[in-house]
């Protein structure tokens, strides 16, 4: 079990989602009040997360709280199950996501529509989080927990309830999906733009906000830390616009949506295969989901673009 160190008292666990490495990373921060976990991942990979803690001589009994960047199942799915077993665990989440953690019926119904019978296999159980454990964030606050200080920013674009956390002492920004998917050490960034919240302009504002933080390091959930912050943020901004434009063009081609999404997927998967070394292809193939991202950007154009922009 690998538990790489990012900085002083800061490390992460590969939860080995679906048995693959480098798909979902959970950040771990040591504080005097206990451990903080940034995005615990889904319930199906909870045993691996637990093993990662044990490898460092820790357990969930030592966890003070969960910093959720957003409530999508690949980031926050295990939250309710963790709190059910360890009722002392505190949950930090944006206000607009908090209500779905407390009352997950709507969240689960919409996930059920997407994943159907695969819900249990892909994600596992999702339990409600008791309101008493939930700390609602708006962005802009400073959290002081066990001698460590974290700045919180509201970073929508990928999800309307997305926040990012800056640990100023180590210069590490935990930014969920705001800088897309990028496997640590690989100079290739893939936007993650599934329905229903994608909004290109606010996403750019979120990227600008991360730039203004001037972090030394970005930590993305998919997957891990990177130190070339300026390049990474420029690249997600460029790739987001590139994908948005490709999807906008595809909406003018007279085909059905499933054909458009499939074509976009095939082109992007072929590009990945061409540019990526075989040793890093699997995480991109498993987590980069161009087909789902096509639907997210198509929804964005149909909902928000002016008639002029739609062509
Ligand atoms: Zn994600």
C-alpha cells in the first residue's frame, strides 16, 4: 500500500477505484485535531482507503473530518457510510451540496437514471449524512483546524457546489476537478465536463481564482499532485475552450446526440492513445469519459449560450 508524501504532514492515498491505480486520490492532512481527508471517494473503494490509513499507523478513529470538494459519487460517495460508523467525523461541503448529503434522495435518483443497475457495482452504498456533522461552506472563509489553516474558495464550473481548499503553509491547493484530470507527472490534461452543471465562463473564473492563490502545488482528485501550476491551469483553460468549441460545432452537424457524443468520444480516445505512453493510458481511459463530457458541454450550450453563439 503506497501512501506518498506531498509535503510536511500531507500525503495521499490511492483508493484503487475499480481495482485500478491512479484513478482516485484521497488527500490526507495531519492536524492536532486528527486527520482531514480530502474527498474520500466512493464506498466501493472504502476498504482500500482504510488500508491506506492503516499503512500509516492510522484508522478512521483518527479522522477528524472530510473536506469535500464536491458531492459527485467518485469524490464523496463514502461520506455517509464513514459518518454512520464513525459519528465523530465532521463533513465540510459547499452549502449547495450539503442539502444533498443530508437528503440524498434527489442525488441518488439522478445517479440512478445515469448508471441504472450499475449503481451498486460502480459506487456502493450512499447513506445520508446527519445535519449535525455538516459544516456548510460558501467559499471565502478561513478554517482553522487542529493548528492548520485552510482557505476555502468557491470554484464552480464543473459542479455548481464545487469548492477548493488551500493549505497556505505547504502551498498545496486541493482543487477536486477544477483543473480537470491529469495523472501526476504526465503533461496531459483532460477536461471533466459531465452533466448537469457545466458552465464554461464560471469555470474560467474559478481557474483565475486558483491562479490568484499562487499555490506551489495543485492536487487533483484524478490524479495526484503537480508542481507546474501555471502550465496546468493554462492547459485546463485552453482544453476547456477547445472541447467547448468542438461540442458547439458538433451541435450544428445535423446528427442525433448519441452519434455526436460517440464521434467526439472516439476522436478523443484516439488522441489519448496516440499521445500517451502505454504506462499511463489506463487511468485516462478509465476516468476520462469524453462521451459523458460531450453531454455536459452540449447541455451548457443549449442552456446558457445566446442564439448567436449557437450558430
Ligand atoms: Zn471527479
